[in-house]
C-alpha cells in the first residue's frame, strides 16, 4: 500500500527582487490579491485537495507569514464586539483549517535549497510543493489530479502548461513523450529558462509539483549554479537519469503574480470574478480606458 500524500511545502523565502520595494520588508507571498495574501489562495488550494499539513519555508519577513496563519485573539475579540462576523469567520477559518509549520531557510540559496529545508518535516512520505507565485483558478483540480497520478504511479509529477514561444525563457521547459492519457506526458529532459530557439517544447513547468522523498538525495548532489543557488530543475534532471518523471498537462486558469504587470492583471481578474466587486471594477476599467486610451 503506497503512502498517502498528506503534506504540502510552500517555499516563501525568496528575495522577490522583481517586486522591490514592496518586498523589502515583507515576503512576496504576502502581497494581497484583492483582499487576501497570495499565499492564502495557495494554502486554500492545498486544503481543497485534502492536505492539512502545511509547511511554509520562510526567510526574512517570517513574522508576517506566521502571524497570518496564527489566531489573533485581540483582533477576533474586536471583530466580535463590533459585530463584524463575516470578517471574524474569514480570519478564524483559515487558521483552523490546517496545521501550519514553519522552517527557516537561512539564506536564499535557490528553490532546490528551500525544498531541502523541508526534509526533516517530510520524512519518507510523498509531498506536494506549491509556489505562491502561481495562483490557480478557483476550483482548479490540477493539484488533486497530480496527487491521484502520484498515488497510482508512485512517480514524481510536474504541472505543465503550454506557453507562448516568447514566454518560454521565463520558465523551466521539458522535452517529453506522449502517453495514452492526453493529460499525462513522460518527461525526458528539463531545461531551465531556455531561449525560445533552444526550447525543446512549448510546455513550461508551473509552480505545482508532487515529489517522492528521494528527491532530497538528488538536490543534495547538485552543484550550486548561478548566484550560488541550488536549482530545482538541475535536481529533477539528475533524478531523470534514474527514474521516470511524469507531467500533468493542464489548460485551465493559472495566474502569475511574480512580476508587476501580471500581478495587476491577476488582481483585476480575481476581482472581476467576485460578485461583490465585479460591477465596481467594470466601472473603474471603463473610466480608466476612457481617460487613458
Ligand atoms: P522565484 O525565483 O520566483 O522567487 O522563486 P524570488 O527569487 O523570490 O523572486 P525574484 O526573481 O527575486 O523576483 C520561486 C519561489 O521559490 C521561493 C520564492 O519565495 C518563490 O515563492 N524561493 C526562491 C525560496 O523560498 N528560496 C529561495 O532561495 C529562492
């Protein structure tokens, strides 16, 4: 009987340099999308997929992340007294819906290194990694499909999405072989941020992974690359020499918040999907386009 996946790891210790100065004193993962920090959407996605053990890898700005998922009795008392019960439920619910753990990455030495910080917590179990740069559409089933695929095959699963050729140099890219399942590919190579002419395909690795615990051995073996960072793609490439890795290809919504323009677009789109905000946002967009276009 294979071990059921119960743990999610969310690396949140990067420097977020593309978002300075907003990220000088707070993690990028705490930037709000409409009215929730980005990381909360990702935590909710993990919970929806059935995961209740969430390990957040933190570096600088640890306090705000830990405080956000902790109970705040003072605030709760105030909201109760002010009869702001919706707001009260909103903040209590997320704190109670999972068990939160924190591990510290002493230096931002890359995504591979950040994941290595989860080794003691994860033990010998499979685990999911979710990057809070990438938000999935509400009700996305990508993570749960990946977990089922891992459960059925015992293999590492990467989330893949087709991107425009000119965008591939922002992502890890894969070469692959098709399988009898249209959503599943067998990955043969991973290349970090290739130039469009050198990219082996249009399939880019998105920020959702299901790993088996033996990935830690491979991360430990790779040499630091650019800026002394341990690149996760290097570890996956090494892993591929000994094991099969599968890709789960999805087409539905995925929103980037790692750079300023996509972050703004994500905010508008999430707000347009909220019945309480939709009309107001449409009015704002109409007004702005009248004045600026
Ligand atoms: P990114 O490369 O997108 O994040 O890493 P970054 O380095 O913070 O951003 P820029 O490029 O400087 O603007 C993807 C995810 O991995 C985490 C980040 O916090 C982000 O969620 N990460 C990255 C770590 O936890 N530790 C690291 O050493 C690097």
